[in-house]
C-alpha cells in the first residue's frame, strides 16, 4: 500500500472534497496524512487520516478572509482578485513548501495530492524528480489549464471558435498576465526565487497544468474543449455525492409531482446575506405555480425575514439524494460540487455567481446550455423569475443537463484516480 500526503488551503470548499478523497484512499488501505489548518483537525482525524498542521505563516483563514484582512472589505473586481491572489495564496506558498518538505524528510511519501490554489504544490513540482515524489493536482473546481482555445481562468469568458477566438484569447491572456495581474505574477516569481531558486515557470494560476498529473473531477461534456490539452490531464467524473443524513421535513409530501419544484440555495458558506439570491427567488416566484424549496445551508429558518409566500417551503438542510430527482430547476450561486450534483441528476440551473471560481462555473452553465447564467451576484427578482420561466418552458435546457448528467453517471471518479496514482507510481520507480 502507498503513503500519500494531501495538502489543502484552509477553506471549507477546498477541505471537504479533499477529505472525501482521503476517505477513499484510506478505505483502499493506503496511509494518508492531511496538511491543513488546525481549524480542520477534528474533521481530518474523524476521517481517519493523520493530521498535519500548517505553520502559522501559512494558516490563513480563507473562510473569514475579511476578518483576517480588514483592508479587503470593499474591494471589487480586479483589485479584489489581486488582493486575494497575493495575500491568501501566494504569500503563504513558501511556508507551505517548508511544511511539505518537513513531511517528506520525516516519512516515506509516494505522492503529494494537492488542490491548485495550494501554491506550495507549485513550488514542489519545480524541484527535480529525484528530490520529491510526484505531485498530483486535484481539480475540485473548473479546469484551469492554459490553452490557446480558452480565455484565462477567472474571467468567466466562454470560448469563441476559430482564429478570431484564439486571437481574442491571446489578447485577454496578455492583458490578464501582464497588466491586471502583472504585479501579482512578479510577486509569485520572487517568492519562488527565494524558496527554490527559480521562478514559477509560468502564470501562477496555470501551474496545475504543469503538475505530474491533473485529475479533474468533472467530465469533458462540462468543460471547454482544448485542442492542446496536456496528456497529464485526466477527467475522472465528479466526486460521489456525500450521503445525506438530513431528515425530510414535514412538508415533504407536497413534492408530489403535481407542481414544478424550484430549489434555491446559497450553499453553506456564502449564505450570510439571503438578499443576494434566496430572497429575490422567493419574491420573484411568489405568484408562480411552482413550489419554491429553500435550503438555508444550516442557518436558522427564521433568518428568512418577513412573511413567506404560500408556495415556499424552507428547511436548514435537505437530503439532496432525495430532493434532486424531484427538482425541475436549481437556482444557485454556483458552487462547483452542488452544480455537478444537480447535473448528475439531469437538473437544469439558473446560476448567479461572479466571485472566486463561481464565475467560471456560471460561465460553463451558460456555455453548455444546461441553464442560464445571470452574470450577477445579486440579480433582481424579475431576472430570476424570467430565467426560471425560460428554463421551465424551453426543454433544451433539461436535455443538455441530462446529456451532461449521463456522462457524469457513466464516470467513476475513484477508479480514475486510482489508475492515475498507480501509473505515476510505476513511472516514478523508473525515474
């Protein structure tokens, strides 16, 4: 059996899927160490992995970035992206690498598995192969591999075919890498020079495409086509949906198929302000024939202020394995895991997310025809209603969601991951 080190930036949306991966490897009999923040120690130990704490210099609280960096409050657009790239991801990179090196010096590690925003992984993969195990990038959000056929990651710009599209992509890349993020890239290269004696060898957000393997937990049908996709990229299909322990609420019998069901959620993290999406959906569909099913993501139901329309049903948590087969449209802010879970069930979407990786998730929803991209974090009630009405009335949205869902249901994430790890192990023996 093998020994793996999983490394993860301290963010709920990163840690939880990597804990799933750790659980699979442990069930297969492998040893797993998990490097992340002390805040997640109990969760790591509960899975059965060996917990390793990030050093203080790398332990940034990404779940409360505004609290950790008050100067971040109010930043928007490119300024917010530059701040986050520098403070949340690049500056912890050297300390992340030192923590990984200590683990490699103290025990046998057959591979380091990391998510693409753990910049210590970018530094590690630049070291000679004789000095390190293979580095495997785990694609737990949309694919960020550099390509002449795709715009730079993070802009939320869908593909444009032909020579004109490639010229557009090249121009956008030049603007993004040299102008918008030029200072950030110089900082990343300088950090790498201090840590390992060389620059990053490319744009910081593209480094995972240069890893020894990139296991993308999605399917090609939900990803932009790239004629120059590296052979190191492997589509594994989405991670299996975690088994839900949520109880069905007392109103569950209302979901009897006699009325369309529209489910709206802002997830479990970005749900401090229901005025962003949940309340516009409730208000926009107040006169609709549909049942509007709301999950508060763990917040008290009472957090939804005011009298609720008669067609609204609310619960803190809902069992998605039971809900999604009864859902006609999902309205969401675009979390990658939840979106793929819906698509696996063939559910079309209305997406309102323009921050973090959500802008790329939303763009893929619109591009694939599996739903409507509202291109806003805070859409109006009217826009939500119009989008939901469109998805309900135009069957092509559901057909596209079902097409993607069929590919997802035919995939096997665990077998694909295992095959990649076995192939790397065989090659590293010869290296």
